[in-house]
C-alpha cells in the first residue's frame, strides 16, 4: 500500500481544515518545500497536495509552490483543487506533477472528464468527497445530487483507475478513519481506492492494508506528531 503524506495549501502556507471548514483553519508551516523535503527524508516517494484556494475558486494560486516541490525533490506529486480545464491539467503536468485529481469538474462536466481521461489516461484521478452520503463539490462547500454509490459506479464505467475517497466527517478530527466505508468500497469496486480523512494511527494503516486499499493519505496526524511517516511506511510495506 502507498502512503501519501499530505500538504494542503492556502495563501502559500501549509494548513489543515477541520471537516473541510475554511473557518476552522490551522497554519502548520509557512514553508511547504521544507515539509515536502521532510517527507522525502523520512522515506516517502509520494506526496498528496491540495490547493484549497483552487478548490474554492477554480484557480491555481499556489502552482509556484507545486513547481518548487517538483524541482527540489524526487517526490511523485499528485495535486487536487480547482482543476477544471484542460489547460490547468497541462500546466500541472508540464511542471512535473504525476497525477491530477479532478473533483468538482468530474461531477459537473461528464464530457470534460471523458476528454481528460482520453488525453491523459492514468495521470487522471478522481476525488470522491463524501458528505452525508453525497458527493461534495467546490471545496466541500456544496453537496451534489450524486450519492457515493452512483458516483463510484459511474467512475468505474468510465475507466477511471484511481479514486481518492474522503469522508469529510472524519477529516482532521483525529478519531480514526472510516474503515467500514473503505472495506465496502474495496469489495464492491475494481478501482484503486485511496483512503483519505481521519487516518490517524498505524492501526488504521494496517487495517486499510488488510483490505487491499491502494493508498492512504496522512495529513493532520503527521503535523501533530501522532503518526511518524517512517513508521507508517514500514506498516504499509
């Protein structure tokens, strides 16, 4: 199983939100590159980055930070947040990003998703952010009309390879991840499922690995010192 330490960016700083609430934001670092280098030093080969401003407004205000990480580390970068045009996908891939995560646009614009998958294949992943059983969009500020089950079936039928599934109610709460949800998804769909939201112990990681979950994202648990990245990598191996 892959471990993806996470950086959430807002105003070029490393932050975390509680339950996706922009009013409940904690700044952990003003130097994202330093954090990325620490992930690399601890043995990580991957990094999960979310541009929170991009997610909210559909822009790329932190792309210079992503480029800095790409140039100064060997980490394989996946980026999400506000990616709603082919031009934005191309810009990210051109600076060395390996995987681009489509969220709102994958829900709202089926034709665009089809075009992106045709053009960029496995460089495209989809975010399934779950709020009260429905897919949330626009930086988790709105709920769509898709249930998680409807959305997952659609993504599988379209040939999406990797879905990053976040239980928003667990995100940043440090009370464990939704193991029941990921167990169900693992059994039901032939997709690479990335678990996101509330992964806050090596026990969570061990259980997800046993379910054959493809990857797990570690966010707040790293910043608060509860999960050591090196130890998490050992358990995942």
